[in-house]
């Protein structure tokens, strides 16, 4: 590994006889933003404290440009490393600008005070963090968000080569969250090394070059966001079933939690087949599973929203290739699912040639049926075949409801 920047090399880290992390290996090079994610108490903050000297490295080493951080004198460390801590400092009653000026102290001559250059740097950092308007305001009267941005301005006034951030947006509104992270991203792009603790996985994926997952007493995985933020790892580390897909704006992985492991009961109620697609069945499948129903789904294309939600919930589906149409084998499998069900539900999804077999298999099973949504004719792209099937099912007693909520209430009553 490179000796430039921050390096954790097989490091064991803890506090006074209590080990928190073992075998931690991670490089934070200049020009790179590393995001640390993981459960509460896993050791993310401990990694930052290993750099500042607040946590002990008892085996392996942590170095900055090849020099063990433990050997850095306090003044030299303050010149090279700046920290935005998780807990905000308890401020004294002095002006915000004086608070930011404290970041220059490590750069001042031993017996000298701040000069024009120091004042210019402080003004620049306050402008970058949108805190210049607060210059004369006593810091002990400020909100948590304003104080957090002032603390970042103070850290940047140190002109560090390494910036450590512990939940840098925990007190910020949406506007200032983006402002701060855009600023930090730009600093990394200009060659600063940055290591930041995130609880928001979406923000971590959006702003980080690489993500390190801290869990189980070590670093579980390191990689680009697309390789790390994926459903199986989220289930293993956070015990949450989730759907992961590209953010429509940034392309970074975006996480939609579906359910906590602990909230999903073992199926104890009747079996329900949900015919859906393109997200039309996601909410109903989730609600049915949380209520203890044994849910299956029909044929769904891999990558379809309903397919991803079904997979997260452990709902069996008949998997089709992306954009692929049903064939006779797929229809036969859906027919078997329908015949094994106590009830079939048809979500408010359009039907065309590619998925018509789903509708035919479900409504041809003779099982009680619940149909969701308005007239099928508005969603029928089969030259009337889907509408004919639905009308025939209604004639044989299928129930029609307008919403998922009404469908759930009916299923709940029909399958107690």
C-alpha cells in the first residue's frame, strides 16, 4: 500500500484493555474521500480516535505519510489533522469569528498572535461554510446546525492535509447538508485526504470514492459504493431487508429499506398469490408479509421493482430475464402457485403480451380473487383479452376494490 496519506495496517484499536477493532486495514490517500458505515457501536468513531490519539493502537499500526500517528507531537498533529467531532463542543460566550480563529492556533508563532493572513483564512473558511453572517454572534446562542458548520470552519482554518468527519451532517437541514458535503467533496478533489463517518447510506454512496463497512469487530468490506451497498451485505450487517438501485439523479446506489429482520414473522396465515409488476404490488406484498400471510408472486422480470421487493421479503416469484416475456413453462409455474393459494390478488398493473400469462394463470385457477384498481380496459394492451378475463372473473364472484388498503382489509377478513 502507498505510504502517502493515512494508513491503517492490520491495526488493533481500543481503550484501556477493551479491544474494539482487530486487523483493521484501510488506506485514505490524498484526493480520496473514504466513507465509514456500519451499525451503532461498531467502531467507526474509534477509527477516527485512533488518529487523534484518543483511542489506543495496541497492534499493527496507523500511519500518516509513513509516520506512526502515535509519535506525532500534539502541535504537529493539529497542523496536519483536523476533526469535526460527533459531539459539538460546549462553547464559551465569545464571537463566532473568534471561535473559528482557534483553528489557526497550531499555525501561529509560539509567542505571536494572528495576523492578516490568518484573518484572511478565517474569513475564507467562514464564507465557504456559510457562517460569515454569524461572525459577531456569541457561539453559545447558536443552533446545533450553525455550531456544527462553525466547527467545520474552525477545522478547515487549520489547513489540514487530513480531515476527519464524524457524522458531519447530523444537525444540518437539507440545504446545509448538501452544502457541507459538496464542500468536503471539493476539498478531496483538490487533494485533501478525507475520512467521514456516515449513518445515511445514500449520502455515503453519493459522496465517497470508497466505502468501508465497519462491523463485527473489524472492517468487513472496502470498495466502491456500487460494490459495497448491496442487499445481502445490508441484511448481514444491519439486519434490514432493502432494495438497492441507482439514484435517478446521481447514479449512486440508493437504499430503500423494506423491513427489519425482526419485524418479519414466519408465515402463519393463508397463502396469497399477488399478481403485479412495475411496483404495483410492492406495498401490498410488504403489508401482507408483516401481517403474517404466506405470500407468493407471479412471474416478474429480474430488476423489476416488485421483483426486488419480493426478494427482500423472501416472497417466491417466477423469475424472468429482464424485459423477457412469459413462456409456457413460466405460465405453468404460476398456475401451480395459484392452485396452491387460498386467494389470488391482481394489482393495478397494465397487462400486455409479455405478462398476460400471469393474469390467465391466476384467474383461471378458480381461486377466490381480489382485483385492485379501476376498469381493466384502461390497462389492457392485449386487444381486449385481459378485460374479458377480468369481466368473467367478476361474473364468477371476484371482488373489486379501488386501493391496496381496501384490498388488505378484504384479505384480512377473508383469511383470518
